[in-house]
DNA sequence: CGAGCTTATCGAACGATGTTCTATGAGGAA
DNA sequence: TTCCTCATAGAACATCGTTCGATAAGCTCG
């Protein structure tokens, strides 16, 4: 059932209509409503289905930072492996089982180094939010953008030129740092966010794992 | 022009149709397309209009952490002050002027404490992403949720019960921490994210401001 | 004055969407 | 055979973003 939807997801999210799904199944559009209450529910099923693809390594508290990094990369890779699934993450809570597994994984990884339970709990949320939001923007990507019909490259060079045209006395730093503002790959930006959170987490880690 | 849209934004985003906007203006729906190319562009205008409401304090590097915190709270407050505007932030780049102002503010605030330019640049992105994503979820809030027609309270207590029904040997931490997982106000969760980033930033701050 | 241009609006229509309703079968159990 | 469930089909509804052509109102310029 939800399997035929993956086929659809592989051809994009806009244009994922009920009729299109029905066509994919060889049935009509209305037939779907027997299996599923809403389109919303259908999307939720797709979402959960994809989330379950993530595999977690055996938690090793001695290398908790590295493992969190791997976890973050994993999640992003999974979300990006299916077209537009990233757009479904925000505001969705993963299905019960997946939630439990990730939660337990985080606790067994981080409790031994002295990080408080409350911090771990919030961190799970935060991680999910970050990877969700980042891949979300990545998924929107270069689409439509600002309502103008400029290509993303055009748009960015325009913005760049604008920043360079700023009065030098009022925007000295920004003018000088325009290259560093727009430079950097997406991977770098993603890694930076994870890194910043990890650095923050270190200030909570009091013990060495025993 | 964009003024009449704020009135509409005050009555929700679903149901913000071109026809409704036209009605608000006392004109038809098609008339809008003379002023604006797309609905996308119209939303962009609304977004920029709202972003400009944010006021930044005079940057004071001696209290950079406190000021970043109030900045974050400011942004969230602004995004929440207009219904559903939060849903527009993700994937959007603020209009040129606003971008320049915020960027300059960040540089003058953080450069004096020794934080590298590259970090500041990425941080601007990250902050925007975080506040955008958080308010986004807040805006979706309790709507529709998982495709089921349960109220959010019902949903959460169900999820809670599920976690408590887990086998104790395989999910010891999660079972024990179920209250801390679901406890905590939204404000607390938001503050935690900001806090974690600030703690991470501290590890970049090498100098005391002079 | 009036011709022509820009500015702005209007109504009708098109195609597409999510969803509902009702009718209609297929397949097994009684 | 009869009945019940599982599943599908088609038609229709309301709504949406968008396009098109016609139509004025207000201005400038000859």
C-alpha cells in the first residue's frame, strides 16, 4: 500500500495528488480514502516509513561526539534520499517505535558522560528540528525563491552586489565579509550547526564514561 | 497595498486566498496580479514587511550572550505576533536591507570577542533557521497533526502510554524519563536551543572585548 | 478639445486539487 | 443462495491559483 507511494515520491511532491497515487495503484483516486482518512494521514505514513530507514550504530559513550555527528549525517542522508520527504518532517512527531529507539539511543549514549536527562530530552527535539529544518530548506532549494523569476545564481549575485553597494561607514563588517557570508558549501553549513551544538553539549558533559 | 494583507494575515493563513485578499481591498481577485506576479511574491512581501518590525538594541560586546538571547526572543515574538507568518520564513532570504542590518549587528557584536568571521556568518544563518523552524512548528501547532482526528492532548497521552508500555529491559532510560521527555514549556524548549548554541559559541570567544 | 497611453479593475473561465457520496462489484461464510 | 465485508469506480462539489480580454479613470501632449 504505502509502497506504491514511494514510487510517487520518487517523482516529486508537487504533483503528488490523490489522483496520481490512484493511477499508480491502478485504481481510482477515491479508492484511497478507504485505506486512509486524509491526505495528511497518507503523508504521515510515508514519513514514518522513511524515518524507519535510519540505522543507528551501537552507542559508544567514549566517542559520543563522533557518534552524534554520524547520526546527524545519517538523518540528513535518509531525508535527502527520498525526494521532498524533508518537507514532511517539520511539525511531525515520528511514529512511536522510531521515537522510542532514538530516545533510548540518545540516553544510553549521553547519560554515561554526565549529561542531565532534561538536556538529553530537549536535545532529541532540537536535533530533530535542526535536521528537519535544514533538509527542508534544502528541499525547497532553488525553487521559486522570492516570487521573482530569477535563477538562484542571479538572485545571489544580485544580493551580493547590493551588499557591496552599501555605504562603507555604516556597514563596514558586512561589506568586507560578503565573500565569507555567501561562501561555504551546504555540507559545511550543516556541519557547523551540528558542531556548535556539540560544543555546547560538551559544557554539560561532566564525567568521563566508566 | 501590502497593508491590506496584514488584515488578512490576522485571520489566518489557510483561507488566505487571492479572492479573499481582493475582497479585503474592495477589488476583485484578478486585480492583484497587476501589482504582483505571483502569490509567492505576495507572501514574500508580507514576510519582508513583518521582518522589518524587529528592532535591534545597540550592540554591546560585553554582554553579547544576553543580547543574542534578547535578539532571539525578539525574532520569535515578531514572528508570533502575526498569525502564521512563521510558515513563510523557511527557505526565504530576508530582504536586502534587513539582511544587511542584522549581519552588521552580529559582526559588531561578536567580532570584538574574537569570534571568527566565518563563524559569525554561519551563525546568522543558523539563528535564522532555528527561530524560523521553531516558530514554524509552533505555528502548525496542534493542527491536524498526524492525520488522525485526535486532539493533541489525546495524542500525547497516547504516545506517553505507548512509551510506558515498552519492555523495560530494552528501553530502561526512555521509560524512566517519559515525564521529562514530554515536560517543559515551549518557552523552555526554545530557550534551551538558544542556550546550547550560546554555550557552543563561548568556545569560539577568545578575547575579552576592549 | 481630444487622441493616446499608463494605471487599475472586473468578470468569466480554465485546469487542478482534496474530499464526499452513492452505486457497484468480488469473495468468502452462513 | 444469501448476506456481509472489503474494495473500487465515477460523478460531483467547493475551492484554489492563474490567465485572458474588455473596460474604464486619469493623465499628458499635440
